[in-house]
């Protein structure tokens, strides 16, 4: 039997441990920043030894890569679900409310902003973040192109790219606004976002 083989139960335990580490690291990164969150601190939060963490991740950059990958998987799955909907445009507009809610969730926003801040200082983290962004933008562009073509619009790549950047700026900017102004009227903001997305998708 290969030494690399893992039974289904062993695989589940390994995935659970890995998720335990990611959750602990996310909390530490939010509360202490990337540099303040040492492996020792993460191991204490995870309730396991530092050596056990190194069994799953080579370093903190690898942990960030896994956190970014998890977020990317969610967004790619969402894009696929929207494209599979009977009316992709209306499905996207309907999902805006959930997108606003997630962007204004302080724990998620704090973590994502900390990762972006580290990307501004750390070339390795910058590469991780930019590659994930490239894949995410490509998936969103595919979804937008399908919506626009279904409505009879023949947009060039530049137009689609601009739409992608506008949507990204809206939701990523909302994370900062949620921290600056946590008392905002979220329902009103969600309605305005829906109207803006509808206009973006249907404009000539």
C-alpha cells in the first residue's frame, strides 16, 4: 500500500484539521495582522502544535493562499450557478442583496482587507491575490458576456472588462464603507446596488 494513501476517514480528519487551522489563522490575521499573527499564536488558537500546522502548511503565505483559494471557489461556484439559472440576469440581480450582506460582514471584510494590505507589502502574497483575481474576473466576464449576448448586445472585450471592474469596485469598496460607517442603511444600499447592476446589465 502506498504511503500516500489515505482512507476516507483519514481524509476527512485531515480536511477537518486543515479547516481548523484556516479558521484559527483567519481569526489571528484579523485580530493581529499578518506579521503579528505568528505560527505560535495560530497554533494556540487552533489548539494544536506548531509542528502539526507545518504538516499542512509550509508557512503563513501558504495559509493565506488556502484562504484566498477558499473564497475563489465560492465565487466560481456562484458564477456557475448564475449561468445555469433560467434567467441569468435576474438571478444575478437577485443575488446582489446577498453580495451586499457578505461585503458588509465585518469579520470577512477585515480578513480580506488584511490580505490585500499584506499583498501591498509582500510580493508572494501579491502574486496569490492577483492570480485569484484574474481567475475570478475571467469567470465574471463569462457570465456578463452571456447575459449581454442573450439580450442582443455585442460588446467588445474592453467593454466587458470595464463592467467587471465596476462590479468589483462596488463590492470591494463596500467592505471599506462597512468598516467606516457600520450604521449605514444596508437595505437601502442593497436596493441601490440592485438598480445599478440592472442598469449595467441592460444599458445599450
